[in-house]
C-alpha cells in the first residue's frame, strides 16, 4: 500500500505534464522471470488464470495478488487511478 501511495503522489506531481494516462494490471506470462520466480516478486497467482482475459468488457480485473494486496484491492486501486487521472476526476 505504501507503493500505491507513492505512485499516487508521483502521478499528482507529473499530472500537469501528462496529456493521456493508461493504467493496467500485471499480466504474468509463462516463461517470464516473474512467472518462474513468483516468491522473489511477492506475487501469487494461479497459473491457469494467466490464460484468462484480465480486461473484461470495459473493466479490468487483477489476476495476481501479493502478501499485502488481494486481487480485489489491486483492481480497486487500478480503477481509482484510472478514474482520477484518466478522466481528471479530482473527487477521488
């Protein structure tokens, strides 16, 4: 959560210089270093989920979690960033 707060503050600082934002969630690909060394990156995922879409309709869903953030929490924060910075909704 500390990293999320740091990223939020970074986005606020660079906001005047960015004309378009795009926020995504981690997609772990078989054969990648993260896939092969998930403990090193504190990432938990079901290998079968990696073949499912992480973007469903107009929404995103996280397919990974960490020791500190669930899939739902990661999805929530991704959507919060998107709403606030992509659409400049300063009420978030």
